[in-house]
C-alpha cells in the first residue's frame, strides 16, 4: 500500500541530512576511522526531469526523485546520485552506497605499488623499475546497432561464414583487437573470454557483407548469431577484464607497429583507479603495470591480484613473471628474504623452514629437495615463533615457492588470521623492538589497592590482537596500543609532541625537508620572491627556529629531497616551499598514510639531510 504522507522539499532535505548523520555515526561505531575534516552528506535533488532534477516541481508518488551522496576529506571529493521512485523513498528511505565501504579500505593500493617496485629492484638485477596502480576493469557496454566502438558486436567473414566478433580495442587505422568467444575443442570454454583468443582484424577487409559465398566444408566451432551479446552479459566480469586487457595489448601493438613510444595512459584506459566507482565488491581483480627498463628498451607487463587478498590476507603486488624464474642457487636466499620482509614490513618475526621432507623435519636447501621435483611449485613452510595455534603447535603457514614473492600468507596479525591463536609475552616484546629498539612491552593493568602493570598478555594471549596493552615509548611515555596498532605505528606516531624528532619524523614520511619559522620576516619575504634551485641551497642563508607549538605555521621544502636524488636537470628546477603546521601534516598522514612512498622515504634517509633548528 502506497504511503499517504507527503513532505515538502525542506522536510525531505532535513530527513536525508539526519540519515547521513546517522550513517556517519554508525560507520564510526563499526570501527571506521576518519579524519576530522571528513564529511558524509546527502542532498535532496528533487523530481527527475529530462535535463536533470528540479525542486520547482512537486513530485507525485510514481515520480522519480534524486538524492546525491557526497564524501569529502583532505584528498577526496566523491559523489553519487541515486534515483528512486518517490513512493519507495517514503516507505523505505534512502540508503548509503555500500560499495563505498570497500573504497574506504583502498587508500593503500597506490602505496604498495611503489613498495613493490623497490622490493623487486632490490631482489633482481634491474635498477630502473616502476610499478603503477591501474585499478579495476571498467564496465563495458555491449552494442548491437552496428556502430564502430569498443563493445560493438559485428559480423566478420571467418572461414567464409559470418561469425560475430566483439570489438575490444582499437589498434590503428581500421585494425581492432576482436574476440569471438573461447572454445576447448567444439565446446565453449569455462572462461568464454580468454585473453589468448584476442585477434587483430582489419574492418576494411574482414567485415561480413550479405551475399558472400558460403563454404560447404565443416568449419571450426563458433557461436550462433545473436549469442555473443548474451554471453558478454552473463560473464560480464570476464568480459570487462578482456576489454581492459585488450586496450593494453592494442597500445603495445600500435607503438611497435608505428615505432612510437607506449602511451601508458592509453594502455590503461580500460581500468578505473578510483575505488569509489567500483561495484564488484572485494572479488575484483586489481591490475598493476610493471615497467622494467633494460639496455634493449622498456619491458611492460600487467600483474593481477584479487582485492580481497590485498585487504584481508595482506598479499603484495605480484612480481613480473620473469622474476619468478629463480635459480636453485639463489632460491633459498630469496625465501629467507621473504621471511625477513615480514619483520621489516609487518613487524612480526618470521622464520623460513623449507620443504617438509618428513613429518616435523624441514629442508631449507632446494638442492636437497626430491630429485626431479619442480622446485618452483614446492610447498615451503614459514613459522612465527612465540605464536601458538589452537592445537598447541607453533603457528605456521605454507605457500608455493614461486608464489612466496607475493608475501608470506597467514601472518598472525592479519585481519583474516585464524581464530584461537595465542600470542606470548615474547611475541609482544619482539614486536615492540621491531617498531623501535627502545619500545618496551609493559603488559596489562591490574586494578586493586595499588594498581600496577603486569607483564602478561590479556585473555591469556588468545585472540588478543585488538586488545589494548601498555608500552613504554623511547621518550618514557607509557601508552596503550593493541598488537595490531603497535605493528602499524610510524616514526611520527612515536615522536613526542612538539619535539625536534617530531618534525624530522613527519618530514621523513613526506619526503620533505623541515625548515621551521624564519627569524627575520623581511629577509624571508625577499627569499620567497626568488628561492632559487635545490643545488643553490639559498634557504641555508636564512636563520630558522622551531615553531612555538605544533599548530603554529612551519615552512618545509617540498622537493628538496627529491631533487638531490634526481638527475642534474631536476636539480635546476625551482625550490617548492610549503607552509603547513606540524599538526595539519600529522592529521594528513594519519588519515591517508599514502602521502609518500617507501622509495621516497629511503631516498630521504640516504640523503642524510636531517636539518636542525637553530
């Protein structure tokens, strides 16, 4: 039964504003963390018209109305318009875009690409390596009206008969990469849009026209006319992935044919890097573009990883396939490195055990594994000391040797880790030392006549990853963090408020150079008119002092560290100055944690440029 209550525009806006506020509070209660500047709002747009929406027309029950959801913070400004029938809204209200919750988890996807490039360069013989976050495949609309565009289905002359092909990506002139469906023998493949079946077709010569002579001989398996569109709709995820991949292959082919440079933006045109636009949940395959420069040119390769594996399992960006070809001579060393990376990147002590050759006995050396065994596919085992599984054994996980470069699975601090595992005091103490050598684990607080701290784990250590415990920081402060929170602490979190170390830590995270507050405003204004280049270092002529407190303005060099690590041409570029308080930069770092890359932080450290305040 249709509702009988009608509201004016102002009443509707009041109700949707209340809905947005309630949604925001609910998200916070669910554990989502937002910066102080974050806003989630919803606006009533009015009745739908041919040109958009209007508030001048009173909607009827069957009228379509629009609502605009918005999400804003320091680095993001997203919006989404929802259309519903007015009677449906009156009965059910307006709902929050659920797929945005996935987007909230994805602010690290670009950062891990940069970290992967650094790791690959360290573990391979290649020095000039980059990894670019591409995103998820864009949805592709299918056309059957004869237009020439990606997603169009046209009849091609194939073995003398008309066979439907879908245009996937334009190469050059009238050549397109096309697909007719994938077959295994005479049967349709389980993946009907296999990338290996992409084929270049010249529309000027291969389009079918009525009246062509048909052969009498039997031809290879193909889809009946009219079935390809239905297949694309039924397997839309595989189809979207195919078209996205086709854009990449088409651009590489075009560049090779024309002896031109690859346009990476054009090559990745089939992928959307904005997670707020993704509607496939966490089952999406996320794409990364690897570029490796060699004396023979630049090699590019796409790698894919399931979004859920990145968010829940902590997997890393897969290395290029050529990196998986590891000789037995250095395979053990690389597996040892993966165990060490769990300590350096995730702050948890991990040990490489090797292949289990007999129950409870492991062999690290690949040469001593079974002869004739494909060692790249061997199951290797890693162990986390001081973590106990529910069966009383030390926590272990296994992974195929050639997949270990993606990261060791089942880290005990992962959100998707198994339940019933026990953390010991030794684990907590080692975790603190992994974050900073002067962080000490203090344990839990025991109430009584004389409250005190006892060095023991809460809940007997069972599933205590998110239970706050006490730690002593290098400056003597006693703070309360859970194990997971401690593992994610950064230098700027550890540094005391309003200290010299705090400015250096934030500068390190951002790749900045902290200057401070100029002692002579007149001299500084003169310098601002002509700051010079990084190589000239004119800022050193001025006298600087630390600001009075963290909310006070502070000047930073935004490109000095990068210029020092770049070539001479970049060093001649003008110095970029930024005036931001330390407090504001702290908030930005804690809100996004993607303001800098691991490589940039390492370059900053290598430069040794830790300026002091006078």
